[in-house]
C-alpha cells in the first residue's frame, strides 16, 4: 500500500484522482451571497 495503490489516499494524490479516500474540497460560498447584502427586502 503506497503510491501505486489506487485505493489509498497517497495513491490518489500520486495519480491525481479523487474518490472516497480523497474527496474534492468544495469551495465555500460567501456569506454575502447567502444573505443578499445588496438587495432590499421585498414588500409583501
């Protein structure tokens, strides 16, 4: 189990692939987009 092993994290890093052992890091969405800073509250 090392660089040549497809199933290990080190093997995934070596091959440049992703999977269960090495998931892709998701980009966090900015807080401003969630709460809509620039937009006004719409009247009902």
